[in-house]
C-alpha cells in the first residue's frame, strides 16, 4: 500500500470512528429522554409561588391556595391518594380548580376523578371553573356519551362551588377576594389560528372588574393579554400542559393549538401590578408526552405585605 492510500484509509477510519461516537451519544441521549419522559409521566412536583399585593392588606397571615388544572383523569396512586395527601399536607385555605379535570372523549370515564374531587371540600372551600373538555361536554351533549350534568351534580352535591361564567366573593381575613370562572367561546379553542376575544365578550360573561381583588380562572392562556386588559389582579390558566417540552430560558415548545414557543406556557409572570400563573397541569391526553416539564401541584401563598419575593 502506497503512502497516499494509507493516508486515505486512516482518514476514513477516523471519520468512521467520529460517526460511531456521535451515534453512541445520540443513542444515549434518546434513551435518557425516554427514561425522563417515563419518570415525568409517573409523578408530580409541588410548585410554590409567593404573591404580595397592597390590595390584600386585609390578610393578617399568609393564606395558601391550591391551584389544580388539567388532571385529565390522571391517577397518582389508588383513588389519587398521593395527590390528595400532598394537598392535605399544605393545609390550604382555598382550593381553586382551573378546568380539564376529565377527558371528554368516549371511553374515558370521569368516575375516578369525581371520587377524588368529592374529598376536597372536607379540606377547605373549593371553587371550580371549566376547561374546554368540560365546556364541550356541556355545550355539545349529543356528541359525547358522558354527561356534564352528572359531573356537575356530583361536584355541587359535595360542596364544590361551580363557577360557570360566574363569580363569588370570599374573605381572606379582612380582605375580600372575588373569584371568577370564565368560559370563553368554544371557537376560541380552535387549532391553527387565534380567534378574536373582545373585552366586551369577557365583561358580558362575568361582569366588569370591580373594587375587590379579583382572581380570574381563565383556562386558555392564549388570551392572557385580553385577561390583563380586563383588569383581573391574578389570572390562573392551564391548557398548554407546559408546552409539552420545557427548554431552559425559552419555555414551552408547542401548545395544543400548535403555537410554537407560546409566551405563557407555564410558570409565573409579573405584568405590572397583575400576576399571571399558568399551570403545567397534572395529566396529559391524546399525546402522553412530557420532557423537562413535570406535572405540577401549585401552591399560591398570598400576602398583603410588600416584602421581598
């Protein structure tokens, strides 16, 4: 073998070696991602946010609010005992439910979810708004085998307050807090293209923003700017499941309506004096995928002070 052929063969061997190393790294990364996805589909994490506002100065001691969203019939232990125990351990003053606790599609019974939810009012007052899954069951009853009326009847019978384009006022010590549940038009959940949601559409459904500190349960985070314009002090959303995958410094990758890198995919956002919290959800549906995007149980700690966050 002449020197030229020897050099060529050595060059080929080096390239093949490099390709082999790259393939091994890719294979290891894929296996790691699969293991991580399996882990994240089997458990949840507790996320805490501190929210201070001078409009809550009537609160003498910090109040805890549990915020649940997008359970989609997921079970953490028998009858959701692990999730229930985590909620109890926080000793909350209120529990707020942001919708999509069930799956509307036929063959997905919500009985187990109802049995879990029925246990919550024994802990503290519970207020529940609907997501698109409950709303579709309600507005399109002939399309699905499950009954929204049966679901609602079970929840109200155990003491859960259903907020269907409605508001109720609670007192946290001396601070009046208005809790509102907004149902936007079903057409606003359409994929591939955001629909208009005029301010009048919101006020026609839940009334004007008043003098009380207002918590708005509005399931779809694609309309955060509209909710902010409405004037709610705290906006609680879900629906995007954390954008499927969370990238550091970027956030969620894709939303259910196929929006790439949605601005409000999961976490807490400060918008002047207003606060937005988007829940990454506790479950999945249709495509059971999560990566670096743990299901979460959110605890909101409310205070009337202006101390450091």
